[in-house]
C-alpha cells in the first residue's frame, strides 16, 4: 500500500512534462509531486513528453492451423502474411507510404528466402516499394522481438510509424537441422545442450522441478477449455483476419476454395481421461506428450505501432502502449524456465511489481514449463492465458509473439478500466526468455492516481 501511495503522490509531475523533475515548484497547490524512481512507465514517470509514447494502433492475426493437416497446409507463407499486413492498412486507413519499416519475426525458413517472401507479401498487401522490410530471428520470441525492435526504432527517432509482424509455416518449413554439427560442441556442455530436442528440455524441467504428469494434463485441458469458450463467444473475431485460400485433396489434386477464420487445433472436449491415455513422446518414462505440448502450426500476425503524437494527429484509436521489453539467458537444458526470469526483468524495467499486472499471455510451449513458470512467480491462474494458449490455439514459432500481442490487447480492451497492465512472455530454444509489458491506452492519461499531500 505504501508503494502505491508513493506512486500516487508524484502523478502531478506527469501533467507538466516540459518541466524538469528536479525543478522546485511553488507550494500553491495542496497536491505535491516528487521525483519518481519507478522506471519507464507512463503511469509513474515520463522522461519525455507524453506524445513520445510508442503506441499500438492495431494488431491482427490469422487463424492458427495445424501444420500439414490444417486449413493452411496448401497456403504459401507469403499468402499468410499479406492479409494481416493489408488489414492494418484497410482497418486504419493508414497511408502505407508513411510506414518506416516492416520487421517480421520468422524462425524455420531459410533467411534469404523468407526475407524475400516477406517483401513479396508487403507488395501483395499494397505497400509501395519505398517501404523497407526485414526479418528477425530470436527463435520462439521472434514475433515479439519484431514488435520490440519497431518500438525501439520509433523511440530512437528512426521513424514514427512501423509494423512488427510474425510468420511461420511449419508445413512448408518443418523443424530440422541442415548440414553437419561442429564437433567442438562436445567440449562445451551448454553449447551441446543447445542441440537438445525441445521435448527433452521439457522433461528436464518436469523432473528437476517436480511438475507432475497430472499437473501438465490439467493445464492442457484448461487451455483447450478456455480457447473453446473464447471461440464460441466470438472473442477472437476482433483479432482474426479471414484468409481466402485453398485446400488440395492429396489423392486427386482437386483444389477447393476456402476462407479460414477459426483456429482449427482447439479440442473443446479435451479431458484428463483422454490426455492420460497418451504416451510420452521423448522419454519412455517421461511426462511430456502430444497432448500437453504446444501444437505445430501455421499462421501470421501483424502489429501497427507509432508515436502517440502521430496517432493523435491522425485521429487513430489507440489499442495499447508499449512499455518495456526484456530478453534474458537461462540454462539451455531447461530452456522452458525462460519466462520465470524474463517476466520479472521486464516488469521491473517498467517500474512495476508482479501484482500490478492484470493479464499475462505466457506461451505454452510445454505444459511442464508453463506450470513451472506460473508456480515459480506465484501468478494467479485466473490472470494467465484467459482465452487459452499454445497447447490449444497453436504455436507457429515466428508468429506467436505477434499473435499474443493481438490476443492480449483485444482482451484488455474488452475488460476496460479493470485491466491496466499486461505482460507477454515465452521461453526460447537454446536457453532464453523474453517478455514485454503493455499498458491499456487510456489509463495513463487519467488523474486517477493523484492524492492530497499530507
């Protein structure tokens, strides 16, 4: 309570952004302000004018579909990315020539080929040749890294408007190692652990930290239950852009036009009894199964960011404010613990505490690591993945970060003033974690934290 009161006392300072925080002020008001040491959060400290906030104006995704079997099995990767990029233009009336850069997170495709596909997708979507495109790869956090890179570039003044996106077709580009492995890796245990199958790292987390098979299966059932409920109530309609594509009959080659607008991996009837029948995949006596792991998926997402002053000038509604981002390293053998390290780092950088966060989107790479991170941080299960997670919705590696931004911010908008701060986080192959803090747009503007000084 004392911490909250101290934060409230300094809010008046935010209403005078042109004044130095160290400048004396006349004692003419019964409300006083003092220097804030909380960090870079608009609610608690402003190092620059309010209009310098980096805001999210729009965030959309495709449906996520099962690789090789789902609705996008016959869809080119660039045809996944183009619709969400186009939606940013169509739904905001943005002049595409004003975009300073498009950054796309992608993991499995060859770098040069995926970069070309992303450039092609931008042209399909209506962006002119003057708008540059690049890709970024930080494994499973690539989509979030793309958003963070754009936010940082806007903050640095490189441009005022940018797009962070994510793309993965695990149908077209399955997980595989190409070429030989440097024999030197055998000398360095941590380097060697970078080559561990992700499922083995899941087993390592489960055994080392005592996450039971029942806990993992329960988390999976809850993920499907929540995702099914969100789908049935139409919650995802605000974030999913329908994609017109085709389904090819593998036997006859016949093409059938379809429009995909619903995640196709959700199992509404998933039960503990059914999941309990599945055998471990990675160890004979293990606990990680196909049912309590993330789904291998195809999909894309895109997020439009800009300086707040630009958004205000254009009259664009603001979905959220980008606050902080953190990427951290952890032991590659238990890479799934990454969110447990990254979330506190990002939250602290925002001048917040874990109890200040109203919603979390934590990627469910495996139930073992998801349960561990939740328990380690002491998070309220009712605040985490309220509309389901990757075990139900899917995990197209490079797109997951962008998907989570869309899901989180639209849910925060629905909840209104009861939901101020949200966090997105995921573990990262080879032993890392990433997290970002977002604030619902209209919260930081209100004089709701000021109090009379005593």
